[in-house]
C-alpha cells in the first residue's frame, strides 16, 4: 500500500467550523452520493491519517468521512477548552447535519471506540423515543477501552492524567513518544520510521503536545459513563463487530475476553499477531474482516 504523507492527507481534506474552531476532515465520494456513509473515528493520540492504508479500498464501496477530533491532528487545539467524549459526539453530529446525513456505519479505533459508544447510546435513545438525529446502521470497533475495568493504560497515560500532567505534556520528547508508540504495536509489525514521524507530526501540529494532558479526561469519562455506554452496547440491535489485536498490552486479549463475557452473541475477530493499531499493522486482515461483516449485513 502506498505511503501517504500527513501533508498530502491534509491537502486533500476540508474544514468546517465548530464552536469557532476549525475541524479537519477527509471525505471520499468515489462510490457516489448514494453509497452508504462510513464515518471513521480515530484513536488517541493520533488522527484520521491512521486510516490511510484502508482508504482506497473502502472508498470504492462507501462514502467515507474521517474527521480529526477537536484537539487532534489537523483540527484546532484550543488551550482553554473542556475536552470530552460527549463534545466530540456533538461535533460529529453537527458535521453530519451540515451534510444532511442521518444514517451512518461506524468504523472506530481506541478513543474513537468511546465516541462510538456515546453515539450508540444516543441512537438507542432516538429509537426508543422516536427522535430525529443520527442513526447507526452498523459498528466496527478496533482495539479500544470499551470496558474500563480491563483497560491497561501505559504509565505515560497515567502521568498525563495525574496532577502533574501539564508538566509531563510540556516535556514529552519525540524519543519518549516514539518509544511509547512502538511498545503498543505487535512485535512482528512495528511502525515504520515514516509512520513514527507522522504520528509525532500529527500530535505536535498546532502545538498539540501542550494539550495532551487535557485530552486524557476521556479515561475518567469511561468510568463515569460506563453503565450507560456498556448497557447500550449490550442491548443494541445494531450489528457490531469487534476486531482486536491480541498483542496490544492496553486493550488486547483481556478486552476481547471481556467482550465475549458481557455481550450476547458476540462477534469478535481476534488477530493474534497484531497490537494496538491493527489498521496499520495488518490492514488487509482488517479489510477482510470488515468486508466480511458488511457482506453478512447485505445478506440479512
């Protein structure tokens, strides 16, 4: 798969305004305006560029929309801002509303999984109370902290979330950042030097390194909102597939086991050799299982 630089990714994207902040998103309409919409939600601490290896093949069947959450990637990163999962979901709903889209499939990873859970909870409310708004056709989840009790954050994440997080963020070096990123990949599929450079570039864009501690609030939200988010996942009729890289020390095999324990008729695909970023480590495997999942949906 051809490497795409962050600069080229940004040049082919667009922006829209959310609460006086510019939000970057990349869109593909190759499949046509009538094609099903796939909303792609990236993880922490990176950006929509994470999907570059899946983009071309997915764009042949779906109308793709991949935003950078506020505080991430090429979107604005305001210093004085209350970053939250609920706010990110509000931003997505505004983007979809501007495009007059009210039904989407989701493909999410890590932080994006948590936003997907919030969107699912809202979907459940809308179905129950017959309210207008975004409805979900399906959800595909990659490695993420779906169940906070079996999420194992890295020491750097705990430090960023702690009382001295501001100082930890200020003095985070590229060397330390690269070490932490390599550590979450599977041993057989380490990130390339170009990818590590891109990750660091995306974090640092618009002085983003200075707010990484503020973004970490989502780990607390996962605990405070756990009942609502997990129960929505357990009770939903929306088709869900969980694709999990088992070598991920943050949300790997323990997360897959917990998913199978709590979810009725769980659809779990385990990738034994992948780590935390299966879409970058084993993109063909992710695409295979994603398209297989959607093929089943078409046959229903």
